[in-house]
């Protein structure tokens, strides 16, 4: 509820900040959330080391309150993320900080962070678990799975982690989402039957026979006294039968059967027995077939009538046999001084009762003479066995009258709501049409300002405006983009609402291809102008285009920026955006070679000067596979400033791993699913040692570049479906040859980057070795401290 309130305030609260930034409310809210997240441990640090048994009741309550506040704040942040007030990247950073394992910090100290992690995952995990974030989510849950089996953690924390793991495995559907908390009352059961089955069973009464769950039969009273042999009843009859034991005490009639099987009310013992009970899932519910239910009730009534006519009187006591014969012949209640167990026709117990909680929808259609028969008993009358039973009479409450509101007030209320959505869209379109006609930018801005468009309609007006501009000529599209940029700079359009409107256009872009064949080129022109003017960020434009959506729209946008601003400005904008261009290609084209071809075709190769370096290095290595020749080629062809570029290190490591494995463990004829022979692995290690000087020349004393080299090895094994034992073998060789330091391996383990595929499976293969490496390093540090 509070998150929804914040969403409303973020859209309607006044803005006191410059128009080029976020609105004031969002800035203050995000700042507060960041402060609370970073201070989440401060409240608990005061209680670290304090045993619960040594705390006073007041201190214990203070500690519990601090913990509730911490967990509640994380849940609130998650709810804000669900409503897109907090960007997904911020939520990912929060999760990564909660999962971060610091050096020399025991696992047990992660309890508070892990509890917060479970809370934020339960709140917004479903929103974050998208296809584009799957590698990152897999890493999170791989870490959580490992922690859930750690005996150092409290059982409560391990169970929390396991619950979150189960929740994701169930596609984020809670296990008890549709179950009712606690037991249901008899009244709730009856109301459910009335709603789902269209029938109603009144509450049990001590003055009348129990009613069945189906339509009442004229033989209902007889079948209650003489149940069919075996006591076969439907599950609904067992639930709703009135002859159940309610306890002892004043006003409760005992239901203990006598020696002949009948209780003090005259009911057979099978009436209240549990032999016909079925689970609730097999009883009436919302999936119950009413037609089958009615047919079953008709069959039960017919069987009850036949069983009553053919009942074996030899099993009844003598007085019952006589009563039965007199009842069948004369219909009277007594003979020869015997008292009949059947109630008199005028007895109150046979009069129909109108249930006070009967839903209106459960009442059947009344006959016109209901009022006439309201005082007549419903006692069954003697009929011929083949005579069709009369339909039951249902008592109907008078209809409830609902006073209708005055039409004038309703009309006035509708008038107070102001213009409709369609009216706002029409007014904004008129402003743009007038601007394109007069081409007076200042006048158009003032006309838009006078409209005072509510912020909740801003995204839709932007959506409608861009759709309108896409159908115009290039000159008019550029004028329309200028007006959007001016409205944004004047603070009349919020940047968040502008981006929402752009996303709406992109979401329906394919639908416009029929009317506008070159719609992607037209859209790229508008986006290029808005990005070049600083109205939109290039990273924001790339977000909805990830995974190859609307390809090649992003490349067309880059071409527009190149045309408008030249190479220098485009290179600066692109580098600042930190966009991974590979992620914007279709999956089938997501290779560096294909990307290089695409950029070269569109005259954008200057954006990735190192993109061709991998193929060039491979040709040089194959032509002369000696370390000296490779090192000389790099020095002669590559600028010094590129020697520390991650792209170059990635290419160099990939080329060397590819060459060494093709000569040894992955040569033609080798089975990658089987561990190579010892002789082959030794040859692999010798070749790696041969090129050790080349790698050390560029990796020595550069921890982050070493991590990049490890990632290159990870991606290579991933593209080859992780040959058996290869990744672990290379980790050991790189460590033993002192090419990669232990800190680089441990940094790679803790890093949660999603730019490189296969991290989860790679961790699984080398996790045991990394654990050994970490323990060894900690022991060495302790020895140094002791000295």
C-alpha cells in the first residue's frame, strides 16, 4: 500500500529540481532508501555478541524492533522495485551487496544479510527473473544453494533460503496462495456449497429431520428414518447432515444409537457415520459439474424410494414392523395403542424455515402460490411407487431494495473528473499540428504549457505523439523531435514519463510496419535526435532493445548520431553509455565476427578498434607459433594505450587457449566428454608454459586484467560445452605457473557480472579447488599476522 502511495506521489507531486534530472520526490525517496539500506547493519551491530538469555525484556524488544525495521525496509524497497519506482539495476546491486562475502568474515555473520536477501527475493524476485537477467539470477541462486547447505548458518536462515529456492522452482507461485488460513466454519462450508452448486443446506435443527444437499424429495423424511442399506451417501451429504454429535449439555439432544441402531431422534446410526466421507477436493467445489450433481441426486432419490418399498422388515424390531405396516396402509400415526415415531402433520419440526444466511443467488424460482402454502407442512405423503415426486418448495425472502443515486449527482461527479484520456490526446495532437503548420517553437511550448496535462497522461501523450510523427516526412519528424526536446528542457515532460512513452512505442512498433514500411528508420531518426540533444540516454534506449528486439533499430540510431554529430561525439556517447553491443544482436548473430561485419557495413567500426584484433592475432599465431614472434607482432601493430584494454586481453587469452587446446586436449579425434590421458595434459601444460612470458608481459600486477583473462577462459570452455576436467586443469596450471594470482581467482568467484555466459556451471566445476585456495590464503595471512 505504501509503495502504491509512493507511485502516485512520484507521478503527481510537484517538482522543485532542474528539469534535466529526476523529480524531487523520486530523488528524495531513492536517497532515503539508499541510506536505510546502507545503515541496515548499524541497528544490529549494537546487539552483536549479546546472548538472548542475558538481555532484559526491554533490550530484547528493542533488538526485535530493529530487526523488524530492517527486514521491513527491504520489503518496501522490493515493492518499490515491483512498481518500477526503483530501477532493476539498483535492486541487483542491493542483492549483490547482500550476497557479498567479505574476507575474514565468518559465514554465520551473514545471517542478517541473508534474511534481508530472502525478503527482497520473495517480494520482487519474480520481477527480476527475466530472460535477459537469467545468468545473473542463476549466479544468485547458485550462491544461495551453497549457503543453504552450510552448517554454520542457523537452521532458520537455511530454511528461509530453501523456501526462496523452492519459490523460484515453482515459477514464483507461493505454495499456499489459494488456501484458507485455519479451519473453515460450517457456515462457510454451506455458503460455498450454495455458491458453487446452486443448492443450500440449512443448519441442523433439533426439531426437524436433516436435509440432504440436493433437491428435497417427498420421501426425504422416510429416507431419513430408514436410510438405504450400507449407508451410501454422497460426500456433500456427510458434510451437511444435521444428525452429528455437537457435544453434551443443556439443549443438546443425544445422538447415541440404541441397541437397534437408532438414536433418540429416530435417525439411523449410519446417518452421522463417517463411512461415506470423502476429501474436500472430491466434494463440491468451483469445478463441480452441476448437471452431473443433479443427475446423481435424482438417481439417489429413486433408489431411496425403491429401497423404502422393498425394505427388509425382518431386521427391524417388532414394534417398528407394526408401525411400518400401519403407516403404509392408513398413513396414520398410531394403531392399537402403539405410538408412531413419525411426527404429526401439524408438527412445527416439518415447517420450512427461511435460512437467514441463504445467498440470494441460491434461492430457486418460487411458484406463485408460495404464500398460500407457507403454513403447510412438508411432511411426505404416501404415494404410489411409480408416481413422480413433487418438486420441493423453497421459501423466498422479499427482495432487497437498493436506492439508486441521483442521476444529476452522477452527472455532476463525472463532470468534475475533467477531460477524458481521449480528450487530452486530442488536445496535445492539436498543439503539434499547429506547430508543424506555423513552425513557431516558443508559441507551441506556451500552448502546451497552458494545457496543464496531468502527469499520469504524459506517457500516453508521448506515445501518441511519436506514433503521429512516424507517419510524417523527415523534416516534420525532426521538428516534432525538437518540440519534444524543448518540452523536456522546460520541465513540461518528466524524463521518466518520456522514457515510458518511448517504451510504449517500441512495444507496438511491429504493428506499424504495414502503415509505415520504414518505421524503424523513422524511429531511429527521432531517437538519434533525442539522444544527441541529451533528452534521452543511450543506455535507456538500449534497454528495451536487448536480445535483438527490433533489430537493427539500435544500429540505425547509432548511424543517425554519426550523421548528426560525427565520430568524436558518437564515440564519447557510446563509451559513456557502457552498452554491450553483443547483447543487442539476435542470438544467432551474437558473435564478435558477425558484429565486426555489421559495424563495417554501417561505417561504425571506429566504435570497436579492437574488434578485429582477435582474428588478426589468430592469423599471426598460426603463421608462426612462437612466443617471440607473437609478442613482436603485438608491439608493432597495436598502440600502447590498448595493451591494458580488457578487449585486447580477452582476445589474447582466447587465441592462446584455442591454439594450445587444438594442439593437445581438443585435437581432432579427442573426446571432450572424457578426461584426456596424462601424456596429453602434460603436453598442454608445456605449451602454456611456453607462452607464459607473453601472458605475464601484459597481466603482471594488473589484477583486473587477470580477472578478464579468467573470464575469457570461462567463455571458451562454455562455447565448447565445458570439456571434462578442462577448466579445473587450466585453473591449476595458471596458478602453478604464476600467470594468474590467487586474488584474481577469488575476485572472479565473488564477481556477479552477467556479461560472460556460463558462470554458474563454471563455479560448480572449480568450487572445491577455490575453497581450498581461499583457506590456504587465510592460513598464510594468519601466519603473517602471528609473526
